[in-house]
């Protein structure tokens, strides 16, 4: 039952559809240093400009993680 709940959560967030794209991006980043630099630069800039959103999101995911571990 717990496994089924986790599968439903993954489908709801759309992670399954994105995992292939993330894997492809990571593979390209591994071989193209400029791409890695650009992606990380964008990510850090996004975190700075959207600090509140990122912090709220991280708090929410930590709470969910704690619920799963209980």
C-alpha cells in the first residue's frame, strides 16, 4: 500500500515524465563544461531572485519526507 501511494505521488508531480529529460541534461552537462556552467549559473541566479519560493518549497519537501519516514 505504501508503494502504491508513492507511485501516485510521483505521477501527480510529473516526475516520471521529466526524469528522461533530466538524465539527458546531466549526460550533456558531464561532457560540455560550458553547458554545466550555464545551467548552474541560471540555477544560482534563480535561487537568489526567488529565495522565498525556494525556501518554502524546500520546507514543504522536508515535511513530506518526514511524513514518509514515520
